[in-house]
C-alpha cells in the first residue's frame, strides 16, 4: 500500500490495483516497505548492478533500507541485497530513501 494523503490520525492509501481507502495511522507501520510488482519474481542481487550475483528472489513484500534513483537495498528476514527499483510498488517517482 502507498500513503497518498494524510489527515490528522488518518491516512488515505492506495494498493497496486488502485483501490483506495482510509486507515487509522495506528494500523500502519512506520517501517518503510514495498510490494513487488506482479509478474516474474525479482532478483535480489549482492550489489546494485544488473550483472551482480543473485542472492535470492523477492517475496511479495520487503523492508526497504535505502533507495537511489535505480536500486533499493531491501531486507527480507535474514536476507538482504539490492532490487531494481522499477520492480517495486510503493515508492514515489524520484523519491530517494537514506
């Protein structure tokens, strides 16, 4: 889900299918996550490089540690690595996370 509007203790969210609704802020986590876009599983790579060795494949969602314009460093359980940003849902265009 992606937060698209804030009002006091409520957040308007949208899911990948476009369904929108309001949720109480206490029902949402402060920890930043992203959903993997539908289609083929995305590779989690050792480095932010399409030629880097593959460490694993992505599950449905992952915790985001940081992102640049092209890659996000994610963590899933005890696995971590880099996924191409274009394969994730929940980030604004041009948004970077430190």
